[in-house]
C-alpha cells in the first residue's frame, strides 16, 4: 500500500487528496471516509465537488436541469488544449461538439434517437452468435497453455472486436482502435504530461479522418451497420447529423464501450479468484440466472465508470455545503455502488444479494448507458463460456496482486496474470 493510500485511514478528512494518482488507483478507503464524514467534499486542488453517497448520486443523475452534462465549448476538446502545439494539431481535425454524454436534453435525446435502436436488447439478439464465437476463439488462443494475461487476451479484445464489427470496420484495424481508445482515455485521465497530450491529440485527429472516410463510404453505399444508420438517418425531416456530430458520438461509443467492459470482465475474474465460496456457488449452479447475478455483482463492485462530471446550473445546497452555480462536480457511481446503506457489507462480493438490480454502474436517468444491454450480453456470454471451458482459476506463479490504473473517470486493472485448468 502506498504512503498516500495508508494516510487516508488516519489523516483529517479535509487533507485527503482525491486526485492523487495513488488514491485514483486505490480509492476505496477514501470513498468510505467521504461517504461517512464528507458526503459533499470539495477537493482543494482541483476545486471539484465530490458527491459520494448512493442517494445523492441518484439525485444528481436524475436532475439534469440542475446538474448539467455540458462541460465545455467546442474548442476545449481536451486537457492542455491551450498549448499552441496541441491547438495546431487539433485544427487539422474536426471540432469537438457536445452530443450524448456531453449534452443535455432536449439535444441529448435527439442524438440518442439515432443510436438507441441499434443498441436495444432486441437488436442485439442477432449479435449473440458472434459474441459466442469470438469468446471461444479468444479462449482457444491460450487455453492449452494453462495461463494467460487475461486483460489483453480476453478482456480487451472481446468488446473491442464487437464494436469494430458493429461500426463496420475491418478487424485488422484493431491496433488502430486500441491506440485511439487509449488516446481518448489518456485525455480523460487528466494524468498525461505535455508529450502525452500532444500524442493523444494526434491520435484523436487520426481517428477523425479515418472515420470521415468510412462515413463517406457509407453515405455512398449503406451497409447493415451502425455507421450507416448514423450517417444516413434523419427523423421528421430533421437535418442528418454533421461529420463533427457523428465523430463525437463515435468517440463516445468507442471510449465508453471498450475500457469499461474490459475492466469489468477482468475484475470479475479476479473476484472469482479472491472469493472461492462465491465461485463455488456458480460451479454448483451455472444457470443463466446465476451468471446474470455474477454479472450484476461484478458490475457493482468494479463500477468502471467511477466518476462522471456534472456542472451546476444554479447554486445548490447539499449536506450543508453550498455548491455555487457553474461548479464542476463528480457524481461518484463507484462510491454509490459501495454504499453500505444501500448494499449491506458493500465491500463484499455476494452473488445472492437481493437488490443486485439497484446497482448504478451504468448510471441513471437520461444518460443511462447506451451500451448497457450490449455490455451485459458480452459479460453474460463471456463468463458463461469461461466457466464452461476452464476451472480452478488462480493467480499465475510469481504474479503479484493486480494493480489499477490512475484515472479520474475510469477505473480498471492494468493486467491480470492468471493460471487455470482446462476442463
Ligand atoms: C461495463 C460496461 C459499461 C459501463 C460500466 C458503462 C457506464 C456508463 C455510465 C455510468 C454512463 C452514464 C454517464 C453519465 O451519467 O454521465 C454511461 C453512458 C454511456 N455509455 Fe456506457 N458503460 C458501459 C458500456 C458501454 C458500451 C458497451 C457502450 C457503447 C457501445 C457505452 C456507451 C455509452 C454512451 C454513448 C453513454 C452516454 C449516453 C448519454 O449520455 O446519453 N457504454 N455508461
């Protein structure tokens, strides 16, 4: 445990540094103290208000009029964009316009209309065989070795290959998608240095040009994929989406859709290793109902979208703290999911909880995750096949406990070296 993380247990609550990289990696102790002692806490360094209890996070997510998702103007595309070199790079790309995640109703609803159908549970039914085949193919690449680094061999490629197919891009382009996702996530992490920001800007512009070329192809010749729907749809005589709007939505689908599911799949496997009694429950009853319990409890504990930004549109009073108009706050979904008042013994991984459906890993209200049904399908199918084909999961010889990356918004492991027996 790092010194900074150890200090959280004893220091006065106002001395906690929530954006310290060590705390971002290991936020659980801080989350507990903030929930107990400072449910609305202003970080003295960033000025961000941290809202940590379940009922408060729900209140924020449901009240989009007071808690806006519109953060930035078109030019504030990324952290550090005041740097002239970064500005020069961004000029060669497209303007970053607010759409779903970064927009409020009614515009946000308008953007959702273009894609909600494509991600609905019924549209996803036809995708199940693809997810099953892909899960089996990925497992085939390592099952005979009896060990693997699970994040890179399964956690990352499963959702990434699914989204590549949904966007109608060739699977050989996976390394590009991986690079672009990392650029967007790096930008969000608020931990990049000058060089890192510049490289991320270049990668993001490369992503934009790649997709504008694909979008033009789909305008000329529509195919049966989300990209064709996105560029060709128009509702009630409205204008179709512009290139910049499509790019903003595509980047959100890419970022929100990949790292999150990868993180939950990987942490799920770790939770099975760490909790043999719960793993036994699944061995005794590997029914779809139990796998679905596993997925919901993994989502609750892992909560990869740990914090989401909001901006106050008026002065708000919460728990005796005055939050001025135009303040930035974090609705802390991961902390909400670990609130003992909502989930008794919340730190414990328990498949038989009677309120698994209350977990808020996918958010709540108008911004409720577009990809929730897709992600649930990937996790249900992925875990079922993993449990069908392998057993006796454990950390690989010599591997240490997994570590998490330092990111203000997304929480996930940097890797997981496992060993297992082939069934
Ligand atoms: C375990 C997997 C996932 C988790 C934990 C997750 C989490 C979330 C959360 C918490 C929100 C709400 C954000 C807010 O209130 O500001 C959200 C929104 C969103 N998610 Fe996900 N997500 C996951 C998978 C996906 C997938 C697979 C996709 C796309 C294919 C996706 C696309 C989106 C989009 C576009 C939004 C914005 C919706 C809007 O603002 O209208 N997510 N997600």
